[in-house]
C-alpha cells in the first residue's frame, strides 16, 4: 500500500499547498498596492511624520488558469446569432434548483452572462470544478434539486428535446405561485453549464449551440470532456473517497500441461471441449383414452454436456498498479490550476511489487485449479457419455412405443369411422319408422274424415226430405198440387256416397319395408396382457 493509500491527507495537503500559492500571489499583489494585511508589522515611527500620499488603487492580477480563459472566452464571444446583454459577471451563482452545491465543494470558476436568443432573454452560467469532481457534483445537484428549491417551489423534470449536449444533460421546470422558469444543465468534463429562461424558451436548442461553441474552447485544455463520476475518486476531494490512480500492467506465470489420469481411472482424456454428442429429443405420445400396449417408459430428461474448461490455463493477466497521475481526472489538474497529487515513487513501487506478486499468485492458483477442473471435466464427460447412451436407448424405446400406439390408434380410428356409419344407419332406420307412423296417422285421419263427410251428407238429405213432407201435409189438399209434389218427391235424387277407400290414397311408405337393422361394429381387441387389464 502506497503512502497515499495509507495517508490520503498528504495528497489533500499537497493540493491545498498549490491553492495557497495561487492565493498568496493575489495577497502579494494587494500588499504591493498598499492594502493592509492582517498580522503585518506596523510602519516605523519615523515614517509616520512623512508626508502621507493617498494610495492609488491597483487591480490584483491572479494568474489566469485554463478554466478561466476557456469559460470567459466562451461568454465574451457569443455563439452565432446570439446577442450579448451586459458584461461577463464573475463569482456567479448557479440558478435554482441547482444553487446548492454539495458540502465541501465550490466551483473554482463561476462566470455568467445574459444573452438574447430569438428574442428570448436567457442567462448562461458556466462553472468549472476541480479535477474530476464535475460529474460527481452534477449527480448531487440533480439528486438534491427538490430539497434545494424548498417547499414553496415545485420542480418537474422534463425530457430533453432532441440530442443531448455534452457528456450528460438535464432539463427542469420550476413553479412558484404563478411564476415559472426553465433550466437546462449540461456538463463537459468538470465544466457545468446552466442555461435558464422562460418556460417556453427553446433552451434545448440553445444548449446544443452553446455546447458546440464551448467544446472548441475546451479542446486541448480539458483532458477528458466525457469523464464520469467514477473518475472523481482519483481526486483526494471526492465525496466517495480517494482511490489512487492506477494503470494496467501485465503479469504472467509459466504454463502447465494437461493433467494425467491415474491408471485405474474409468474416465478417458478427451479434448477441451470433448466431442459433441448428437442427441435427438424423444417425444413420447400422450396416453390415449383407449387401452394401449406396451406402456410408455418413464420420462427422462435430455442430458446436458458439462461445461468445459479452457483449452489452456490463464497464464497472463493485467494488474492495476499505482502510477503518477500527471494529468488528473476529468479536465485535469492544470485546468483549474491545481498541482498533481504528490507521488512517492519508492513507496508506490513497494506496493506495486506486492500487487504484481498477488496477481501472479492468483494466476498460479488458477493454473492448479485448471488442472483439477480438467480432471473433473473428464469424469463429468464420461458420465455424460453414459447418460447420452442411456437416453438414446430411452428415445428408441419411446419411438417403438409410439409406433405401436400409432397402429392401435389407426384401428380405433377405423372403428370410430365404422361406428359413425352404424349410428347414421340407426338414425336412418329410426327416421323411417317415424315417417311411416306419421303417414299412417295422416291416412287414417283422412279415411275417418271421408266417412264423417258421407254421414253428414246423408243426414242432411234425410232432414231435407222430412221438411218437404211436412210442407206437403200443411198444403190445401190440392190434388194437382199433391200430384206435383209427389212428382217432385219422386224426382228428388238421394245424395251419392263417396267411396273413401278409392278417394283417399294410401301412402306408399305404408307398404314399404324398413331399412335393415345395421350390425354394431366390434371394438378393437384390448392389446394389454390379460393380467394387466
């Protein structure tokens, strides 16, 4: 373990020293301008009597860092089509709900400026955080947006319109009473940009334009514009804890041959992997409702081939070894004027030697384990060969049973066809008797009706004769009239009787013979042995 792993405070102190150097430069300039410093010695008494001259204000010039130059340049020269409003403002504050940076973090550079884009007034705030912390801070700002806004302000995340700018981008709307606002935040490396404006302003388009405008200025000065929150751990100021910078270094051990089987071993050495065994899955038929024989064998699962070890053991691997982090995470140490983390090469080499040895030990253990894995695989493959042969026998038995059941099924299919024909003939015979009975009833009813009509006609004729006789008796005994009446009576014909047997036609079905009664088909014989039925 290096001195920085044991004592990350040393790295922190080194970074603080570099910041104090920058701060010291500014204090020194103020001192030259005549500004009093706390703890400075008083002027000698002799100088008090001299003629005092009013001090002239002199601006303290602190060395510009790449972050300051890049962000200021991006704001001083507006993107094409944008109109500037006012000058670039230093010490800018990030807009709500991103105005609450995590504890212990503050941007090294924070600039802002007003612009007019498509007649929409917007504000652009650009901030640069120390090496690697930009992604970590952005995550925290997004997670804490609701709490940062406070209870009176509602925060609503919205989908980003079109392609997102930078390494990541977010869009939120804020509502407080009848007031609303929109904020788009995106990041490149450790640079966080916040564009705020009205709720309906096209800030997604503005963010993409400013991102292209900014990317050109970060080229060559920001080491990694696509950095992630995981990269922040290379910084002693990471909220997740410091993790020293490492690089991959290859280590190796000697190769080992294939193991040897003991003389009494039942397994055989095979290739890695062993020969592929083709196994066709058995598909046993479902047991039908009619009796079948032989019985289907008990179901077996298709055996699975054991997983094969690699053809050779792994003898090389990459080991993470401590290295000097000259560039730094994210945009890098130099971007915000930080000094690299102090690197103790001697202590690092001691730690790296242990890491390399640990990597070799792991590889050596792996080669030994590989030999045992090969022996285990050969034994497993030998069992797999036996299981495959057993399953093939099972599949062959299933095929035989399926074939026997298919033949029995064909017999039963023929039986059901014959039985359907049998039931159809029974239905035909039954329908004949029904039709014959109906025809007989209709015929007998017609004969009865015919005879009833004859009786009614005779009765009507008789009644008419009696009526005529009665009228004759009441007449005045006119002989001529009587003679005429008698003559009329003798001339009145009797009603004719209908021959019902001739008038009513007997239906032909009454003289027809019914269809012959069909013979019921015989079911297929039970194929099971007598003692298994």
